[in-house]
RNA sequence: GGGCCAUUAGCUCAAUUGGCAGAGCAGUAGACUCUUAAUCUAUUGGUUCUAGGUUCGAGUCCUAGAUGGCCCA
C-alpha cells in the first residue's frame, strides 16, 4: 500500500484506504487525465418523484407518444448490465427512477465507459420516458454522463447500513442507504414547519424571535451549563440552558406573544431521551394563564397529529396514543395518590413521612429538600412512567418551580403543568411569575441551594428582576421538547434517531 | 457512575470443545439487448477493536483499555 505510506510521510492522517478505494482512485486518475473529473455543467430539469407523479399510471403505448426529453441526475444505487443493455436505479432527493441504457442508443464508447462506473457514482442522464416489458417506468437514455466519481464503496445493497454507530457517525451514508432515515428527517422538518405556521396563524400571531445562545448568567432551567470564554472581553459565558428569561424580557418590552424554536445546551448525561444539545419550542403569551397554554398545546398537537398522520392516533413502539381531546388534567398530588393509594391526603405535605416513603422506594433524597421537592421526586418515581396517553400534570410545588406564579388558593403550589406522553415529559408550562419581589425572593432561595451544593440551582439574575420591576403583563409560557415530539411521530426509540448528528464520543 | 451484551473482509454475517479464518453482496475478468437482491463462469480481498497474559496452539479463555447498544442510577 504505497499510497498509505506516502500519505503518512506527507503528515496526513492514516486513511482507511483499502484496495476497493485504490481501484476507484485509479479510475479517477483516468478521468482526470481525459478532462474535468468533477464537472458542474449538467442541469437536471425534473426529479424521480415528479416523473412518477406525471407518468406513473400511463401505459407503455401512451408513454411512446410523449416526446419530451427529461434530464435527471442522482446517485447510481443499482447497476444491472446485460450485454448491450443495462438498467440503473438512480436515486435523487425525491426518490428513485430507473434508467434503461442501450449501447446502440448512445454515442460510441459511452456504454463501454459506463460499464466501469461504480455503484455510488453520481450520474446525469437525458432521455424520453418509457415503460419496460416488466412494467417499470424508466428513462430511455440518450445522453449519459458521469458527474462525480465516488471513491468509497457503499454498504451492501440488500441489508444496507444497519450498524447503529456507523449510521450516526456517517449519517451521510445512512441517508444514502436508508429510506427510513430520510423519512424521519422529512417528518421532523414538517413538524417544525407546522408548528411555525400554527403559532403564526391569524388570531394567534406569535412573533418568532431569536435570543442569545451565549449567556453571561445561565438561567431559565435547573441544569448544569457548558462554559465557554469570550477572549476579547475576558469573560466566561454559558451556552444557554433555556431562553426563558430573555423571552420574558420581551414580554416586558410589550411584544405580547413571542416564540423561539432553537437549541438548548445542558451539561448532563446522554441517554435515549437526552442529548447535550436539543431543540425546544418556547413561547410566551401575555394576558393568558397556564390553562390557556394547556388548551393551546392540546389544539396544536391534535392538529399536528392530523397533519402528520392524517389521523388522531399515533402508534409509538406498539402503544396507541390517542391525541383527540380533551386530555386528562391531574394535579401532582392526585397523581401521586393514584399510584400510591396507601398515602392519605394529609401525608402529602408531611416532610418526615415523605422522606420515609422515598427511602422505602430507594428514591435518593437530600437533607435540605423540603416536602415540595420530596413530593415531586415521589411523583417522578411512581407516577410518570404510567402516563402513557397525553396527560397534563398540574400544580407543581413552588419549591421546584422558581419561575412560576403561585396558585392563588394554595401558595405552596404553582399554576404550572407538564405534559406527559408515553411516560415522557414533552412540555412544561406555567402562568409566569411577574411579581418582582416574589421572584427576587425565589432567586435568593435558589442561590442558597446552590451554596449548599446543588449544582443545578439557579443564579440570581438582577437584570431580569429589574425588567420585572418595570412591570411584566400577566402571561403564560411553555417549552415543548421538539426532539421527543419527533420521536413520537416517527416511532423512533432513541433521540439519536431524530438528530442528524447526535452526540458521540470522538472516533478512536 | 454501575451492570449486561457486541466489535471478524468495504457492507451483512458464519466459524462445533481452544486446532488450516469462511459465505453472500460489492470489487476484478469474462458471457448476456427487458433487469428488479438479475443470472452464469472464474477470481482478488483479513491488524478477527487495541495492549498484555495463559497455552504446543487463541477469533474463541483471562486482565486492562477503546467504541457502540440496552438496562439501572
């Protein structure tokens, strides 16, 4: 392998060259010696899907009458040569179309050259539409060009690429080989487009905004941030864990209804439902409360389900999820009692009692946690996984909801909800805390927790308090996890399946 | 962070109790003017994830590590 040795001598990383690549490099050398090896002067004028839509149901005779010549281009995914005739499956962004290539229909030498082209090469072809004897719509090729020489062999044609690690690391190969993977990302795009249209529809008119990704003070969620550094200002900055405090500043500013669909970064573990960077829809809505936000969420996801699935149901990993409302709304307290029937109502705020129940269930607790936090832990440990159908869980304890408005009748809980589907948290929303003095006090409690060792506790954000002091209209706000939503609609078991480039450790 | 499992040709996978590392597809050469995972003939291709160890002998057993998957925290 002289190539490899020469490359290593030239200081390049040792490539995973092999004889298959070497053979293709030799073919590329021949192309270079005879002209432009990577031309960019071929223009397609249609796609596979467009041809199938136009001609898919026409019979052979009627296609004979079509005199138009079409230009297509794409990757050669299959090649079947039979002497002087060949069939190629050409894959483009829309799908695939078959080429029928006859030696005697092409200029001298083209067919001979084609026989040495490889699966994975990118071709351009012109020709009239026809139907083969076996009935497949095809292009009878009158002009054929090699546009890109592919140097690396594609995975095997029948089994494709199944190795999960390779599918994530080399997503480009996964997208070439797996229809299913392409479909997931088409669906993801449709979901996000739908949400934008829904939020901006007449009558709602939420304004899409962009707020900073780098924060001097991380805020808006309980999570550990990634730290980075601004050299010119010699200032540590944090990749945002949530856009919440900035979006609410915009509510103070009078924008009234705002939303943002963008990335959050949390310095936490990786799992089938967690990626260090993930996408959230977050919106804020003046003169609305948490019940309005629940109504809006229910309407949005019901309509989304219709738009994506054409039905009110989704099958996720064998579970049938029914999005037609109304969805159950259940307080944290009621949910805990439903799944722990031995607990009396009076027990739910008894700190010592909750602590003993948690310890009996092997639920980890900390000394400085009050009854609100303990109740929430108990909920997560015993109730969450049972919430398969869309369910709003309401009235989270104030202790775990430092940005939410207290309930008017029960100040130890907030006007907050989370939406669960398939046992997973999909959304989190609440009536916003717009009392600057209450908010300042909650920040001080968070700082005390942080000083006591809670790395996820919030910082005191003085500018945010200042903003509230100017007066924030009463409002509701909510965050919706887009990746988890896409998982549901694409029946994907792992968040990595719905991220084009999920987090992976660097290759060895 | 812990447990279990996996890693063999470009890809998908075999390899009996520790005893010659194999197949299909892809590739290469040839045949073939209607194929659909085309077919037929011949044929090339290996750091068995890495580093140690046990053994006459290791893909297989042991130790450590890497990466991935699943489960748990």
